[in-house]
C-alpha cells in the first residue's frame, strides 16, 4: 500500500463509523482519543477497548487494511508525517477543517427520537441537575444559559463534591443531564450512579459510544469523538460537536414550548442581555 497517497486514518474512521459494529466502534473511539495507539499491540488494544483480538482484526479489515500489522504500520507512519508537517499554516488549515468536519459528522450521529425524548424530559422535569467538569464545563454553562433563556432553571456547580451532593438529593421527578467527552470520567460516573440510585431520570451527552457513562442513562446521545495530532488538549472537535447538540436541544425546546411563554421568557432575558451591553 502506498501510504503517501492513501486516505488518512481519521477520515477513514469518520467515513466508516456508521457501519461499524458496536465492538468496532469502541475500538474506533479509543484510537481517535488516544494518539499513542501506534505503539500498542493487538492484545493490549483489545483489552483497553474491552473487545477481542478478532474484533480488532475485523475493525482493521473494515477500514481497508490487510490486518492489524498493516494498520499499525500505517498509523505509525501517519504520526511521523504529522510531526514533520505541523507548521503554522498547515496547522491552522487542519484545525479549521477538523472542527468544521466535526459539525458535519455530528448530524449523522444524532437520533431525532432521542432529541425529542430529551426535549420532553426537560420540559416535564421538576428539577434539573447538570453533571460534568473540566473540558465540558463551558459546554454545560452554555447549556444552562440557553435553558435560562427559556425560563428553565438548571442547577450546576463545577465542584464534583457538590455534584454528588445534588445527585444524592435528587428523586424520581428530577432530571440529571451528564456531559462528558469520552464518557469515562470517574467523577461524572460516580455522581450519575448516585442519582440513578435515587430514582432520577438520567440523560447522557458524550462522545464515547458504548461508554460506561452512557450505560447508566435511559436516554443517551453522542457527539463526534476525535483528537487531532499529538496534543492531549486537542478536544476542539469533540466540544464543538457537543455545542451543536446543545443548540439542537435548545431549538427543539423552542418549538415545543407554548409560543406565548417562550416569547415572554426570551424577551425578559434579552432585555437583561441588552442592558448589560450598554
């Protein structure tokens, strides 16, 4: 195979993602989120993704490789090429392209029925508690502000201990919405587990298909889970994907709310925003 002219690994995964089997999607998510996989062996990759060597081999073949050895070699060469070409202009172009592609890819991961269920649950909830921290905190704050524009108050504190306390006092009439990138953040999983024991309804919005977090929810929706280059902070794509999901939920809520109540809330909050600008 001529790797120089070949399609890159991430575009391959993006284009093949929807037809991957569940176990193969776990492998895809792990590879996209971990740039060190070029040094990993097939047994370790299977263990890390809780799949099997057979699943890893099928995943490699589905992406067009002869097997894991060819896949691993391509990944290693691709990482070397990236390290040599990440100059300013090229990096800017790749960053913009990756973020734009994340927006386009998100639409193929969204389930209209799940969006409908989320909007309905938010509208009917007695109280809403938001869970998540670190990289998803700005996304949660954006979600909270958008809900407030519609007169829907969400309880959120970035401190994990407070999130667990809020989960502990939740109940069957309450809604807990958890955000995360990978779906494996320990603190978020712990808070959601507590809320589930209390009988609260759980919604998860993350980028890890089949993740531990999504397994705890009755309603789950996924964004694009990717990383660019060798940078552990390269989560722009995943966050942009989740921000798009927040917008979709917001606009769907606007559609199902009574027009008079919606307009009243939007006008009240708009006045506050305009006053703050002056």
